[in-house]
């Protein structure tokens, strides 16, 4: 395959995995709507993806795939986290509170914003399944010299998505902050998270 084709392969697969509405994306949306620490939140999400994708393509993905214990931990831990967060999102549909303009008066410190995004990212085992295991295993199938190109494509997808999501939410905060809109976002988030949890539980092996 040409370098361009490998890069686009990484970009496409990375985008398809990152764009699903989940805990991390919902948090980026929240911070964007509040217009608080958007750049910090986006940078943290992209930085985590860059690190995990790099580790996966470098060989960590293959290592995890070869260990039944690590795969089981990622599978069941991921399912538990996703189910918990999905049910929490559905609970918020009843009382979304509307991420409206008045929420901008509730100031979140930079350190608190950073800790929250790190927790939602690094404590979610499904993140590792997507980046380290899946992207890592696919990238590892390319010749050694093309693996960095595949990784760069997936990392670019992360950068474009989170930047667009965070700064886009800040730009359209007036619309996204309406209670009815956020109710839909929470409902979709819950549906996606619960579906992913069931997919992990029902997967063969």
C-alpha cells in the first residue's frame, strides 16, 4: 500500500472509533458549552490518544491480545464501566439541568477539569480496547516502516475530532445548552455506552 493509503486507513479507522458518543466526548461537549478550559480539555484528550495509539502500534496491542488475563480484564472492566456510565446518562435525562448559559457561572478550576478528563479517559477500559488493542493490532499488521504512518493517521483523527467537538460546542453553546438538546445527547450517550457494554459481554470468548 502507498503511504497515503496507509495514512487514510489510520485516519478512517481512528475516526470511526473516536466519534461514538461516550463519556469522554460528552465531557468535552460539556466543557465546550460552558466555555471553560476547552483548550486544556481538548489537549488532554488528544494527548492521551496519541500516547495510547503509539503504544498500541509499537506492540502493546499485540502483547495484550496474547494475554487472556489482560483481555478478560479489559473486557469485563470495560463492560462494567460502560454500563455504569450509560445508566448514569439515562438518569440525567430526567434531570439534565440544561447546560444553559447560567452554567457558565459555575467555575471549574483547571486542575479539576484536567483530573476529570484524565479519569474519564484512563479509567475507561474501553479506551484501551479501541486505541491500544484494536488500532494497535491493525497498525501492527503493516510493515514496520508504515506503522508510524498508520498511527499518524489515527492521531490526526483524534486531533480533528476533539478540536472540532470542543471548540464547536463553545461556538454553538446557545443551541447545545438547551435542556431539550442536552436531554437528547444524554439519551444517545447512554444508549451507545450500554450497547458497547453488551457487545463486550456477549462477544465470543
